[in-house]
C-alpha cells in the first residue's frame, strides 16, 4: 500500500505511545511494514501489531467508500474509515455488544488506521459450524440469535454480517468484527435489518438444515418482540429475498485461515 503525505490526525491509548509523541505513534502505524498480513485487499490491509509480540490488530485503509462518505457528510460529521470504525467499536461496547476494545485511530492524507485489541480465538463461528458430522449445537445458534437481536434492538445494523465476522472466544462466547460500515439509527429501516439476516443465512454452512435455519430466524424474531404470523412471514420472506440476492451477486463466503477483522 502506497504512502501518503499530510498532517496527521487521530488518537491513541496512552499505553500504546510508549514514550513517543502521538504523531510519531500514529505515523508508525500508518506506514508500518508488517511481517505478516491477516488480510490484504487493494485498498485495505489488516495485520497484527506489534509484529514481534502482537497484542493488537491494525486495519489500514486507503480512500473511502462513496456511500459511507455521503452518509457521514449528511450527518454533519465527515470521518475517515479508521475514525469511523473506532467510534463504532466504542459506541457498540457502550451498549453491551461484544466487540474488540478500540485502542486508537489515525489519518494522514488518504491513509487511515484503526487500532483494536487482539481478541483471543481459534476460529470463526462459520468454521465451528462446519465441523463434524454430528448435529449442530443449538446453543451456538441461540448465542448468535441473542447477539444479532441485541445489535438490532440497540438500533445498529452491521451491513456485512457474515459468519466470518463472528469469532468464538476460548470460553465459547462470541465477538463481532469488521464494524467499519456499521450504522446506528433511532429507527433503522427493516430492509437493513433484513439484509443483515440475509447475509447470515447466506454464510451458514450447507450442512445446516432448513429446519435449523428457520428455528434460528424464529428465535431472532422472538427476541426482537416481532409477533403475528403474517408479520413474521413477511420478515422471513424479506430475509430470504436478501439471501438470494446476495447469492446471485457474490460467491458464498469461504472461511480463511485468518478470520477477517
């Protein structure tokens, strides 16, 4: 990823400054040459930090998506991708959503970074659900329904809610990742919530039977207080339509060796 010049803006947790100035600490992250990458795309890199004994994760981005810039502009608070994800992590944690602890953000020219804690885990929820021939543990999908319902009841929607973005901690609890595009509204439109549900259904492994998928969706509706047979059928139909639309435009998400974050 290329370099960018300009004034540095941002914030870092004091424990990460290690005796250097804020500008120096942010510049190190913005121009780091990591020994290993967790994920690499033309406009984004995700890597552990520091390289020798990683305790944090850095997501470094060049540029921004037009829709997200437009949304922030009309909110009256234009932000870089790094600042946006930092603030999303901070605000989600405040309402009890399990996310990595945000440690800082920075921006210089077209480059931005977000620094977050490295959450101990061994696999994504999709990887866990793919394992073995035995029946899926109902507790795993119950925990997922609880997490998604809590997110939506708080007025948030993820916009990329695939199972690859849900990791499983050593104690079995779930943690939500990849929150740079998440948004909060006082009354989010049902189509955005249905899109989250459609993404989840799309990313469920093929071994999950239809009945189990329907029970997951029914449990989500229960937790969100959505009653009435006609209303519930409408939600199920909207989620399935979103799933089919996602499936027609993109290949099924496949678990990678290193979960996206």
